[in-house]
C-alpha cells in the first residue's frame, strides 16, 4: 500500500507542472495561425472580385429593361421595420460584382484592391501603411482596416452600431463616389457631443421622464429642467420634410436640445435610427404629440418678452415657420429672439423650409456654424448623410434596383421631372424642354434618324427617370430604342415608379419617393426641376450641382431651357425680410457675403463659398 499511497501526490505535482506548459504552447500556436490578418476578413481582402457573389439580377426574377423593377409590388411584399431593424428577408450582406466594378471605375480615390501590391498596403498618396506579411525578425501582425474611414464617412458617423440593424449605414459608401468634402473636426466633435446629450436625455431615460414631467406640470409657468427638447413636426411632402428636418437638427445642435421627431405611419420603415443606443422618435403617449394648446412664437413676439427674467416665459412654445405664413421668419434670425428661446425648455417647430441660411445670419450662432462648416455649401451634404440612412427594407429595394439596372453602366444620368401644373402644361412642352436641355449640354446624345442599324456601341449610359408620370420615361425609351445614337453610346432608360399624382400621409408613396431620391443621388450627372425639394434632397446627398429645368406652368417655351446650379445646397425659398432692427432687408449679398439668390427662385437664398 505504501508505493500506491505515494503515486498520487507525485502524479499531481507532475500534472501541475505539465498542464500550464501545454496550454501556453497550444495558445501560442493557435494565435500564430490567425493573428496575421486580424482586422481583415477574407471578404475585405477579396473586394473587387466576383467570386461567391450573387448579383441582384440573379436574385430578382423577371427583371427587364422595358418594364423595370416594379417598386410598388416589391414594397407590398416587404415587411415594414420603422426602426431600421434587421430584415429577415434581406440577403444584402454582400455587394454585387457590378457595384464593385462601378465603384472601381468611378471613385476619385484609389480603392483598397488597387493599394495592395506585393503584400504592401499604401495610402492614397503612395506612402506605406503596413505590410501584410511580417519579416523574419518581426512577428507583430498588422492591424489595419482601411474600410472603416470610408464606412464612417471620414468620421461623420460614429462606430458601435449593430451593422445588421442598418445595412445601408455600412454599404452606402460603396454605391457613390467618395465625397471631396470632408467633415471638419469641429463638426465631428459637435456631433459626438450631441450624441452624448441624446443618449443621456433621449426617450426611455430617467432624465427624459423627469424633464418631461416637470415641463408638463408647469408648461404655462416656466421650468428649469435637466434637459431641453426640440420636437419636429412634419409639413408638406417628403422632400420638404427632409430638408427641414436637417435644418432643425442643426438648430438642435446649436441650442443643446434633444431632437425628437413626430413620425407617423407614413414614414414607417423609411429610415434607420441615426443615434446610437437611443431613438429620435417622440413616444406616441407623449402629452406633446400634436399639442395645440400651447403658446406660439408669434404671440411671444407680440408681447415683446425680451427681458432676462424667466418668470413670464412658458415652458413650451410652438414655432411655425411654414412658408404660408405672411412673414414666417420674422426675427427668428435675430440674437435677442434666440436669447429668449434659449430659456424655454421645450420647443415644437413646424416648417417646410430649409432655414439654415438664417442660422448663419444670426449673430448668436454665426461663429459656431462657421467653425462647423468652413465649406458653407456643404451643410445638407454632411447632415443629410448623417441623418438619413435607408432602413433595411428601403435599402434592399434601392440596392437591388441599382445592381440590376445601373451598376454596370459607364455613366449614370439622373433626370427628375416635376410638373407643377399638369392640367395647363402639355406633356409635349415638358418633353421638348427636357430634350432641349439634355441635348444642348450633351448630357444625352443625339439620335441618328437616318438609320436603325447599330454602330459599334460600347459605352453605356443609364438614365434614371424620376417622375409621377410614366410617359416621360416611355418617350425616352422609345427614342433610344428605335434609333442608334450619333455618338455610338448605348442609352438605357429606367423609371422605378410613376404615381400619377402626389399623395400625402401615404407610406408606400413616401417609400417610392425616398427610393427615387436616393437613386438619383447616386448619379454622375443630375437634371432636376426648379423649386423641387425632391431634387434638393438628391443633389445634397450626392454632392451634385444639377442642371435646373425651367419651371413650366403652361404651354410655353423658354430659353435657356436649363441652368447649371452653383451649389448642391437646397434653396431657402422664403428668407427673412427684415434686419433685426426692423428695417427692410434689401441688399442681402452686401450684408451676408456667403448668401446668394437661388437660380431657380430669385427671392430665395442659398449658401455658397465666401469667394464665389
């Protein structure tokens, strides 16, 4: 028994020594096998190849050039997800070879596959970033992910989102050219600061419930609250709403307020949530949803409550800045008005205007917005790409249509046709205007009327028509199908939807409008109709200076048929009419050198470079 009694302690000692050694060796061996490409996936290194990629054309049955992809049918068969959550039917985790080829051809900067050579990754300027293989004397792996800066739009977007909850947030950069306008470091810092406020004070937080309770119980007496809020309420069509929402968000940033939006069923499933770990949607149970019994900004001005005392100020104020007001912006752009409004914890704002220029005119905000946007003509371009990410439902429809019809074209032309007075404006007059503009400026090629035989046509241009009326797309299709072009180009014409008339408070209509706007924003060249906010959204998101079609209202001709815009910014149609001292505002350019009259609406104002 003695020998056996000694064997167990000896075995235990040997095991205690050997086991850690085995574990350590195993761990080192395993790490050496995968540590080299940490930060990369096989998909990252294979970007630009067509292996194991299923194109949208293969996924979608019965897609033809003539009839296009029927968005209405697709929308009816897709499950809504208002939060931009994971769509169980979305197979869009990979991007087609057509999109990658399009990205390779059109991007202004060199893509990653062009920067990996001889296992060396280089930056755009040719400088070495890292080696994909280690030297014999250096076992440290390279931790590089060149996609992150592109996906986050140069720091405009924050990281940390569940990528599956909003696929467009991580894929959108693959579908358009890299923007030459980078967000300023100050804008990025202001966005991160706003996100912190929204996380702390947004819906479902303790600070939100405490602040809203105080505001509700003292809304006619004034209150000092932990957080301040700005509730956005919609007005007019989706284009108006989006440009105004971007302006309202900027106002929220400048005033340290939490932006909350009244999204009804008509916007269900259009956008992803823009703020990390929070929502921007005002809860339907809020007592301030469609609250009408609150004091208005106009009444406040009439009472001339410009003192520093908060005793007579309400806790809630309604600001109506719609263009239907006789003087909607009266003194809103003035410092004393903003000093007054700063003391009110909850503002409800309703407008259909892009009032960003008035924030630059305001001495209360001018220095801040100038630091945020040193390139003053990029406000909507940055804020629009920050706020408006298509939900998974919308993104599947957008990306499928793009990949099936547009991705492999050598050039994409966006053509947005708005008819303001369809009863008094003949279709032929509109069509003549469109052709006069596009042919004159060589946006579209002339057709060869002498022959129907094709030439050596190798270059393909895809024309995306966005209009309520299908006749305009059909006319262009017939024109380029019947005869070859003098230039030898192949012209493919597509029109995703044709609703016949604008519908308000209609979810499916808004979905089609959002898809059309986004697809237009991916164009290389854009033609839009004057005064159309639909076109403003597309040009702002895509950083495009469009050709502006003259606004026809009857059977007429106009020369020139179109003009090239000088900025991608939306036009502020009804700006202030008075200086803050009450004097009429006549010479806007001499007072504000970064503002110019809009080309499509001369009484309107648009942001430009100081030096233009």
